[in-house]
C-alpha cells in the first residue's frame, strides 16, 4: 500500500509517499481501507521535531491519527465489525495517512449514512479536542465565551458546540472568515495588535468585562489576556500546557476527549446537520506536501483532508 513516511525531522520537504506493508492484524484489530484522513497542526510539529520531548518520532515515521473508511478484514476475535462496514475513528500509531490502516476494534465507530467521507475522516482530533475544551469550561446558556483560533479545525467545532449550549461566542479570527462566523451566530474580533482592549470592548457590559469563559486554540498571550479580562482560571482552557501550568488554567484536549461515545455523538450531530465540519481543501495522498503547505501557511477555515481512495468524488 501507499503510505506517508518521513525519515528525519524537517520541513514539508521531508514528507514522501512510499510502498509499505500494512502491519499484521492482532486478534482484536481491524483493517480499514482509508477513504479520508484529516491532517493536523500537531502532526506538523511532530514532523519538525518541535514536540520531540513529548512525542518523539522513530524513523522511518508514519503519520496521521484521523481516519474514515471501510472495513476490509478483521482479526480472529473481532465480533463487532465485518468487511464492508463504514467506520470512522483514530490511530495512535501515526499510521492513518495511508491507503490502509490497522487499528484496534475499540478505536472505531460506525459512520452514519448522512456523514460525508471527508467530514468523517476529519472529525476525531479536532472534535475530541473541541469537546474536551468546551466541557472543561462548562458554559451555560447566555454566558459569553471568547474563542481564540476560532476558525481552525478545533476552533470551528468549538464555536458550534458552544452555540448548541446557547452560549454567546466572541470569536478571535481573520476578517476573511467573518461570513462563516456570523452564520454560526458568533461575533468576530479580528486578531492583531491591541487585542486585549478590543476584546474588553467586545465583552463589555455596564462598564466592565462580562467574559465568563475563554477557550484558547492559538497560544501566545491569550491565556494571560483571558485572566486580564477577569475570567477565573478554572474557566480558561488553553492547548498551551506550559502556560496552563504557569497560570493555573485548564488544559484539556484530545486525550481527555478521546471516547467512542463522544466521537459517535459528534458524528451523529454532523450527519444531522446540527454542526458542520468545514473542509477547506482535499488532496490525494500523493499531494501530502501540498496539503501541509496549505495547512501551515494559508490559515484555512476548518480542516484539510487527504483522500487516499482512488475515487475521492464519492
């Protein structure tokens, strides 16, 4: 099969697509023919070596956690899946950016009929992270929640999950995504210098800030800005673990949100049209370098997705 590989840390140019054999199935494993696999900023950081202390790569390294596809083979003791079943799920072996992937049976859920392949293949990392972050700050109806990085893969889902809870959303993002944010009922604050003062004005009521919670999917100064707005530390969630440790905020992410029931619910919400997974662009597996160039340099709305299947139009 074809699979993405890199043999050393580096930029996008170290990525390649090689012929490799799928790993042998264990008794509780399932082999999935991959129809769609989302790509994520964390994978780019692993590839560069920026996360070596936390997530070291062993070379040659595969890549990818998100996946959706059809079951083609099952291990001897698998009873819940059969060839032909449409599934989505995740790999913890950095292996989903490939034509086939072997995963344990309990890392898959059934794909609803109304869920497009690209959305299904982009849902795990962003969805579990957004779910965990929203749950961590426990928004209530009518409260104001600020979201930085509001139109990335994670942020775009978090905005929608907050609106399902009837929270008011103040979204920090690029002006070019204003139409999408407004369609979701979120108020845009354009990122850039003077951000703290603009957020203060955007959340102001009777002369004081009324920001009740803050979700940071960008990092940098945003956790400090959240506290300066008067948001209690336990209602600030950032993906910057160092900042969270230093400031006493929460830092819940995909690890805390990884749960088959959560993924199944997100899939059903998407299939029913209650939330959407914005897809910026899709690429064949062989264009993995172009896909990561788009992700890392174009600040796209939502997700970028690889389509290993020979007929990605379906």
